[in-house]
């Protein structure tokens, strides 16, 4: 059974990553304070080199690969963001990499992976079909398979983002994290609870792709339908290691529907003046939900803006909703 990373593992990952990656910005916005009715900071993982938080995990994992694995190369499956982190780490450390993605994958992410030097295979209708294909290729070719969720080094790497939040603003009381497979939420739990057990870590997932949420609620690994517009949250099955970590440490897990994700994406782009994909806007969507929002009022809240890899087609859908009314202040 895989062992979850500890805070010491995260601190070691920070030292490895720091040689290749500067901390991402942590910024406050009066407009978000007003909308959420709280003291809000945004952790801008969308401004990292690949436009997504997962690059931290890729750098950490590749820095620890043995020479045999580096020579043989690696293979993984992804809807795009994890694949970019693998492609980035592989390029940085000179390792051949193959990424299997669904046939309808975000073209912005596919192009980015290829630009980084990875071989990208379009295979399967969804992530789980791509994953099964990648696992078969890895076994056939004797290559290191990099799992999207069940990798302690990936989790320790992405946990350096929440570590930066608390090093810069130790008074943060709540961290809201998007969840696809759960590596980001797991990392936030490990760091947050080790540094301050009173910190609340809240996960948020699309109601149109609720496998991780439903698994956390039931205590079993569940498979669910997956039709969300937020490809960064599009996982039809739950993963064992993130679920074990979240089961013991995550304070709450909420669902928001895709319409709320699209509205929050537009708000994030407008209020932070940065490009955001729907998964990166999920924490704001959760904070604006009346049920959770009532519990956040007046508190110090960090929103992890996980990514910026929105396609032109997705952005057109977001902008098409620009005429819809925004949430009322404090709602």
C-alpha cells in the first residue's frame, strides 16, 4: 500500500522544485471580498509555466526517478493538465514521455504537451478509456506508468502550493481546492493540518463529474458519469491514495453544477484580470454557493485557482453567458 507523503516530504519537494520554479502569486481582490463577504486571497497556480498547479508534481517526481526509468521513458493518461506536468518534467530532465488523452481532449492542452516534446496519443472516449490504454502500453513496453492520483511524489509536489499560501499568510482559516482526482486537495490537507490543525480544507467538484465527492461521502471507491465542461475536474473513477488522505483530513466536500462553474470562470477572469479555466474557478463557485458562503462570512479564505488552460471554444461559451446577472454582493 502506498504511503501518503508527510509535511517533511513536502518540505523536501519544495527544495527540489524551487530550483526550477518560483512561487506563484497570492493576491487579494476587493471585488472578491465583496462577493464572498470574506477576506479572500487567490493562489494563482494559473500563472505557473504550464498554466496549472500540477507542474509542481511533475518536477518533483521526475527529480526522483531512477536512471532505469529515465532511460526507458514514462507513460501516463490525462485529460490534459496532469499530462502537461508530465511533459514539462520529462523535458526538464530529458526523459521520453507518452501521454494518452481522450479523443475529445482540450486542443490547447494537447498542443502544449506536444510543444513540450511529449508524444500524445488520442485514444478513448473519456479519461478512463485513455488510462486503460496507457496502462496496457506501459506493461507491454516496460515503461514507468505515472498514475494521475496514486503517486506520493506528485502529491508532495503539488502540496508546495498550499505550503506557499501558509508561509505567506499564516492567518488563512479556510482553503478551498478544486478536485478531479484529488491530488491538490490531498496536498492541501497534509500541509494545512500539519501547520495548523484548525485550518479547514474544503474540496469542490462538478456535480456533472462527482466520483471523488461520492467516494469521500461513502468511504468506497466509486465510479460515476462524467459530462462536465470542466475537463480539469473530469474523472469518472476515484483514486485510492487521495481518497485515503482526504478521508482522514478533508473537512468538507461540495458539488457545484457546470452553470455555476461557467459563471465563476467569467467572474474570475473579470475580477483577477487573469485567464482561468472552469476547474480553476471551482473554488469561487463553491464560495458563492449560499450554503457554503454562509459559513465563510468574515473569515480568511484562500481560493486555489488551479489552472488557466481554457480552449477558445470553452472561452466562447463562458463569454456567451456574460449577459447573465452576477451573484448579488454577499450572496
